[in-house]
C-alpha cells in the first residue's frame, strides 16, 4: 500500500526557510558571501547568501543586490535584489525571482515579492508556480496567509505543455480564486471552469483536489461506464477513503438503467508483518427480482516467527450466476481456508484447512469433498554411508462430504510417509548413471463407501535405474547440437492394496514429467509393475542466436496401467507418444506439444509468441479428442479452441491490448476484449471493452475513464510540464 503522504511544498512556503538566511545575514553587513553558523544551543542547517553587493542603510535596513543567491537546506532563491526593512517589518524582493525546493521539483517564478518579517504573510506578483514538476499555476498575485495558506487570484492551472506553437493547452482549469492548504495538502478552486482545447466543458462552484505530492487523498476516483444485456447502461463511481498511512476503503456504487443497483466495498490494510484485503458487494437487479445478491472475497498473509507464514482466503457468493453476471471473475469453484507454511533450504512444512463450494453447472456440493485438512513435512538430507540425496516426507489428509449416501458420500482420512533416494555416477564416455529407490507407506480410513475396506495399510517399495548419455556435436561457425538418449527402468510390486483415489484423478503428460518416477499428480494414485520411460532430447544452438529443441518419448509397461484419466494418454500397456518441440530466436517463440497413439492424436497444443520492444503478439491452438465416460470422469466432446492476445505501444502515448477466444466445434466466440489507452504529459484516456459469451447471462463492461495528470499522483507515461518547443 502507499506510504505516508509527502510534505507539500508551495512557492510561498519556500520563502520562509530561504529568506531566514537574509535576516541572519544582517549581523554581518558588507560581506559579499557569508556562511552562517547555527545559533547557540541549536543545530539548524547552514544558510549561505551570495550577492554582488550587500550593504546596510541605517541600523534597520539590509540590502543585497546583483545576482542574489540564497542557499538554505537544499533550497535555492535567485533574485535581482532583496531588501529587509526591519522598521517596516517587510522583506521586498525584486525579480525576476526563482525559488526551487530541495528536490528541484517545485518551483516559483515571479516578477517581485513582498513578505512580512515573520514570513507568515506575503505576496508574489505575476507569479507562476510549478508543483512537483507536474501542474502549473499562473496568477496575477499569490498571497501567503497565516503561514499555512497560499491564495492565488485569477488563476489558470494545467499540467499540459504551453509553448509558442501551442498556446492553448489540451486541458486547463480557470478559477476566480485558488487556495492551497499546505497542512491538509489540498487545493480548492472557486468558480472552476474545466476547458478542453479552450472550450468550456464543465463548471463547478467549488472544486477540491489533492496537491501533486499526495498519493492517498479522500475523494471520488475516475468513473467507469458499462453496457450489458442484463443491466443496460451502467455507471460506477468509486470513492476512496484513506484510514491512515496503511489502511484504506474504496466504496463503489453502481447504477444500471435496467433496475440494477450495487455497492462494492474494498478494504486494504498493511501491517509490519503482513497485509489483508477484503472485497465484496451487495446488489439488487432484475436478473433475480426481489433477491439481495452479493459476494465476499478476502485474502491475507502474516509473517510469523521461525520463518512461518500464515495465509488465509475467503470466497463466498450468494448464487451461482452472480460473479459471472457482474464480470467479477470466471471462478466456478470457490475455496476458503487457512494455510501455514515454512520453506527452508532443506525443509518444507505446510498445513491447510480448506472449505470448497462449487457453483459449476451439474456439480453437487453434497458429493464433493467440501471440507479438507492436509499436512506435509519434508526434509532433504544426504544419507551416511551410501551418499546421494534423500528426502523424507510425512503427510496426511482428511476430507468430508456432506452426503450420507454410500459411495457418493465417501469420507477419507489418510496418513503416511515416503522416503526417496537418488545417487548419480559419471561412467566412461560421459554416460550419467543414477540409482533410484523409494519406500511409501500409508494408512487409509474410509467411511460411507462399501467398495473399500474401512481400514487399509498400503506399502509401495520402488527401485530403478536411469541412464543419460549427452552427445555434443560442434558445428563450423560456433553452432552446436546436443543429443541426449534417456532410459529409465522402474520396478514396483504388481499387487498393492486397493484404496480410493481422491487426489490423482487428473494427470498431464508432457516433457516435464516424462521421466518422473510417478505420472500421477498426487499420493493416492501409484504405478506398479515393471515399466520403462524412454525418450530422446535434441537441441541445436545456432550461431545466429536461435535454438531448436525437440523431446520425444513413451512409457512401456509389463502390465496395463489404470487410474489415469482418458484424456491424458497415459493408460494401457504403452502410453501414447509424446512429442514436444520449441523454436526460439530473440523475442519469437513457437512451442508445440502433441500426444498421439497408433491411429489418432489424443491432444495437441501450439503456442506462437512474438515479443518486440513495444509490442507482443501471441496465439494458441488447443485440440483434444472426445473421451468416453469413466469411473472418475464424465464424457467429453472434442475440444478445438483458438486463443489470441496482443499488446502494442506507440510513441509512448498509445497502448492497445486485445484478446480473442473462439471455439471451433461450437462456432462461437467464448470471450473477447479490447483496450485502448492514450497518455501524454497531462491527460490519460482509457477505453476498455470486454465480452464473455457463456450459457449464463454475462456482464459485458465497456469502461471509459479520464485522468487529469498532475493531481494526486502520477500516470505512467506522463512527462514533466516543460516546454521544449
């Protein structure tokens, strides 16, 4: 979260510390340049006065003239002459005078100035103020009142460049009076008229905005506009309320023309040891007439002693269609819970208590594992005597279904441990030989499912070896090729106890797990019998800077594997073939993964990505064959989808983003979006359109927002208010 707001620096506010040097200089008249020591008992910053001539008239008047420069605590004042009249109690400065703060970001320019001796009141004539290198104020007079307020008469304010070739700024605010409160860091405009290209577009009797140094000021944020079939034309108007340097609340009312009303609230707070954020909404609309709808999402983390981290998450919704209707998220399975973790070099600890709730069509929450508790402890070490690398893991899981039906309401508790070991040797001719061993043991307690024993102990020893032979060929012209045949032979007992499969129902087959000792995604699923993972990896590194890599492989088994989902290509005596390839040169990349059998392709994924300095274009294609229903998964139809995404930045001003998702079998656009942002030194305009096409009524927002750069922080891409031509 943003930190504490910075102190405001106005032009008149710069005069007090700078001109304090002049009053101190009165003790040493006639000196051309003087470094002033601190007063007895105090240690203020040292002030320096430089002038062509410093004289005294009588006892009460000090005059510095000719290229006057006052330096104090990093601040700088330049003027033609400065007169301190102690009798009259005033300080007169003849310009052109320029005041610059210690950061160099806030500047005041004026023809002349007159201030009281205590520097609490004063006036600058024909002044221009530039605050934080962003917004300019031009006024006939600038008054300093009570040491707190800077009051400007007829004023023109803008953060746009104003040059001889462009005398009319893109936008400006004209006001009869402007008051800058340096304590509250706020700027008040009286009779404010907002103009675009010199044309009045808005009149406000009173306008209050934060000064440019404030990053967390209460007030209305940029509105957004939307259009949807459910709610008609809608307007959202956020209101931001800071509750201190580390807390804030944002309230966003939404009104739609089709009888839709909603109020969203976001609360954020940062601590020394963590942070929390909650967001929710309450709505009434015509989609569900008479019903109050809403949602609540929350998350946070706390850093605990001994390197532990506590995380929590809350996800709740009133009905299955709410999140989709309002375009909040595409989540269809909600998860709430608490997790505590610790990760060290050779140790990992994790414990979770989770609650699941599905809003996916066709799923029954009574038969899903709604409440889940898991725990894991892993430690890595080098075994004495045999060497190599070993890992000992203890883990447990308990899950409960609300249904009491036999089978469909199965409850399960599992606890066990696994010891893994691997050691490698380099054989002659560069062959890398590895020995692999593991022992897994688990105790299962099963309730409300007569297909399994109530108490089961399952043990699974595993032995294996692996051979890798990297072969390198060097080409003329500094290119090279690396060919690596890999063979991994593993053995486990064929017959093991039958236990429920709760955490290994979905598996992927890719280059990352081709040579894994288990291709299941969890603990419950295990591979048994004698089997071999074989493959070949080839990579060419071309002298021109591009690379080409191909990985191919397959799994051979003594007995047919079961338990994998049909779409994975991992079932049977032999798995499907895996072929993965990648071509890359600079920002261009093509990635493909195919899983295919003897007669047909099971799955194919292709990704094309091209990234330049100011742009990126990407496209993906996914094809997956239809799969029949199994004991663990429903039947699926053929999947064939095209996805496209891109972004483009032009001339540091324009940024365009677009995405597109199309389903070929359904002849339907699943989703699309387009965003256009234009930003210069003083204005940012954003237009965003998105459309989600689903079987449920969807919210399709079109967001239009304007930001006047210079008030309340910065916009990336903006430039300082400096005229260069």
